[in-house]
C-alpha cells in the first residue's frame, strides 16, 4: 500500500551509539576542530577523559602535599640539629669562644638554621599556592562537570520521548493501514459475490472508506511526529550536544591551564628562595674562610702562657769529697747541710719534677716531720750552740720553709685542682695578671653603673625638692646611702685588685718576662682617693650646697670615664643587611639591603640582634637578615 512505512527499532540510543539521521532540511553546524563537531559520537570518551583530568588534579595535589611533608620534616630535623650544636648562651668567658674556628663553626650552624627556615618557606608556599588552590578549584570543576553532564542527560531524555511518540504514531499508522487494506479486500469480495445482498456490499464499502480515512489520519499524524522527531534530533546532534561538548571542552582546557600553573608554581616556589639559600651557602663559605690558624695559635699562647722561666742547668754534685761533719752526729749544726736538696734524694726528685712539666704531678709530702725526726733533741747533746740561741724547733721550721717553700710555691701553679684564691695566686703569673685585669674592668663597669644611679637619684631628689607634690625627697635618702656604700665598696675592691696587679707585674719585670702595663692604673688610684673625699662630702647626713652637689654629680675616675662610656657603647663587630627590614615593631629598627651596621649586642637565642646605624640610632633586627662580622 502507498501508506506503508518501514519498521523502526522502537528505541533511540544515545549519540555515542546512534548515527545521525541526515535529511535535506537539516541545518549545518560548522565548527573547527572542537569536541562538538569532531567527537559528536564519543560521549563516553569525553566523560571518561574529563573524569581522568579531575583524578590527575587530585593526584598532583596529593603529590605536592607529600613533598610539603618531606620539606617540613627536613626543616624540622635541621632545626633540631642546629639546636643541638648551637650553644644556648654565648659566654665570652669560655676559652673556645676566643678561637676563630669556633666562631666559624657557630656561624655555619646559624647559616644552616637560616637554610632550614627557607625549606619551611618552600613547604608553606607549596601548601598555600598549590594544594589549597587546586583543591578548591577541583571542587568547582567537579560541580561544573556534573551540571554539564546532567544537561546532556536531559536533552537525551527529551529526544527519547520524541522517539517514543514517533514510534507510537508509526505503529498506529501501520495498524490502520492493515485494517483499511482488509476492509478494502472484503468490500471487493462481496461486490463480486452474486449471493451477497446489496446492503452487505454497501456496508462493506462504507467500512472500507472509514478505514481508509482512519489510515489517512494516522498517516498525517505519523508524518507530523516524524517531522518533529527529525527536528528534535537535528537540534540534539547539531545544537544541544555540541554546546554541551563545547562547555566540557572549555572546562577541561581551563583545568589543564590551572594544572599547568600548578606545575610552574612547583618549581617557582623554590626559585623564589634560591637567592636566600645561595646567601646562606655563601655565608657558610665566608665562615670557613674566616678561620685564621695563626690567630688561633696566638690565642692559645695568650690564654695559657704561664710566665714561668725555663729550668736552669743542674749543677754537678761531687760525691767524691768527704762530707764535713761536726763532732756530734746529733748536733743541729749540720741542719743546713742536711736540708740541702743536693744531699736529699727526696728533694732531688722534687727538683726534677719541676723540670719535666709533662710528667704526672705527685703530691709533695710534708718534709718537716721527717727532718725533725732525723735529728735528736738538743737536750741530749748539751747546751745549744750560739747559732741556735732561740728554740731549735722554730729554727728547724724556718730552715725548712726557707729551703722548700720556693720550690713548692713555684709548682703550685702547675698543680691541677688547686684552691682558688681571691688574688688568683693559684694561677701562673701571666694568667693571674689577665684575671686581675678582668676583675678590675668588671668592677669599673659596676662602679660606673652605681655612679649613674647616684646621679639619677640626685636629680630626682632635686626635682622632689623643687616640686614637693611629685614626691618626698627624704624617701630617696636610703637608696642614696646604699648607692654611696656600693660605690665605696667597689672603689676599695678596685684598689685591692690594682695593688695585686702591680705586685704581679713588678715580679714579672724582675724575672725578665715583663709585660707592658696599662698606663692608667696609678692615675686611677689617685683619682679614687679624690673620689673618696668627694663621697664623704656627699653623705646624706651632711648638708650640701649647690656647688658641692654639682661637684658630686661629676663622674668619678675622670680619666677613665670616657673609656667606660666608649666600652659600654662601643660596637662588638660589624654586620651587613642581607635583606630589607621595615622595623615596624616596638624596639626594632628599619634597614635597607646591603646597609652596613654596627653590631652592639649578639643574638641571645630569641632571634633578634641589636645594631646601630651610622646616624647613631639603635634597635633590634632579625638575626637571619644580617651577616655578622665580629671583631
């Protein structure tokens, strides 16, 4: 029949499984190498590819996070290493602190600490710029992908609904066509049958006409549904799905670009700190070059030089000559000869010990008892000789002291574990001189502090006297008295140490191993006496005039006053600013990169160093921002 139609499969597959039904009336969708035109039938491939891209982003984020943990662990181990080998306090009195090699080692450790800080900066940069950003971006991309895929599924559902309507109208048209064909055959058969009545023939013709009309309506309905489906299918394949593919393509390209940026940040995070790391490594090299072997050798001499003279030649002892003896073997007249170290093997051994300082030192036995026991009492030998007009026991002790004391005192400084005395007499002459000089300098610094405090209290007292409402002047008297007492005590201690120092230097000069004295000790002694008289006038129990108060406010030790100020304010080294610092915090100071500064105080373990600018301003800067050069 002319209205017959081809059979349909009854289901429209997704674009990846259904080829396009081209028609003459379909519109042409033009695109240049995009997913919508080139991959129109690869929906599953596009879905898998976009999913793979998101998984790659997550994998890269996990990779960077693991790298960050490695950097943090590495930095932590370096920090622990620095903490282990860097002393908590830099005590300048320690002997090792005076060697250049020890300074270089400490500087190398500090540079390693700065290096560890840069590893922490790398870890923080990777975490913030890559991990955090990519995780947030990945979540947004997943939501966008999900929205595009849902939009594609809705378009597919609409096309499937249109296909179902087409198949329904097609089945109805096919069924009506068959019914009309049967009705037409029945009418023709009755028309040819001579036994059929006219009414039956007319009824059969009417039924055939009705079936034909129904088939015609079904045909029109089927044609309408077919036209609508073709339009929907063309819109689906040439408009809706290409647009969805285009959006997915743009999304995937943006994701790829973001991942590319993450790859770049992975290397740039370390490139940003490479200059600082290079300066740390350069600082380590500078620290190594600062080692001065000659300086360390001379420092060892300065620290441990004893000042002793070298032992002289041993005199020849002639044992072939008979010993001169007195008539009585028990007479004390032979005491001097008996106490001669050349006639006593024990004393000879002691004399040898002095000549060999590398031998093990043995404790010197007390010789007095053995010597006394070797000589009987003078009562058994008659009256004592004129040589022993006094007590023989006292004479024996004196002779022992005269003979043995010089030897024992000369070895006292070589014995380890000796008792520490206030005048440092347990030390060798050279070391004793240095210790006394250190004590004098310490007492002078304390004295200067007390003098400054006294001047401040006097000024405060003057203010209270002029303005009683600000405070009671009498309340400061106890503090002023205490300060004056401290000043007097310190002056006495300085005089005491200076007298000991003068004695040591005179002895060293007499031995021929002289060392130049500081030129100001004698003048300081006279200045101290003048200051003592001024302090007596400044007693709170005696009324003072304005002239006497002005005289009291003048600093004691006028000759050394400038030295004290220079010592208190003089820099201990120089430093160079490695980086710029704003200095916005309280107590800090701003500096520019490459600026030369004076080092006033080293890092105490809190990460800050006090410096002074060329204009005189002082403040604190981060220790890792400067390169220190100690004097």
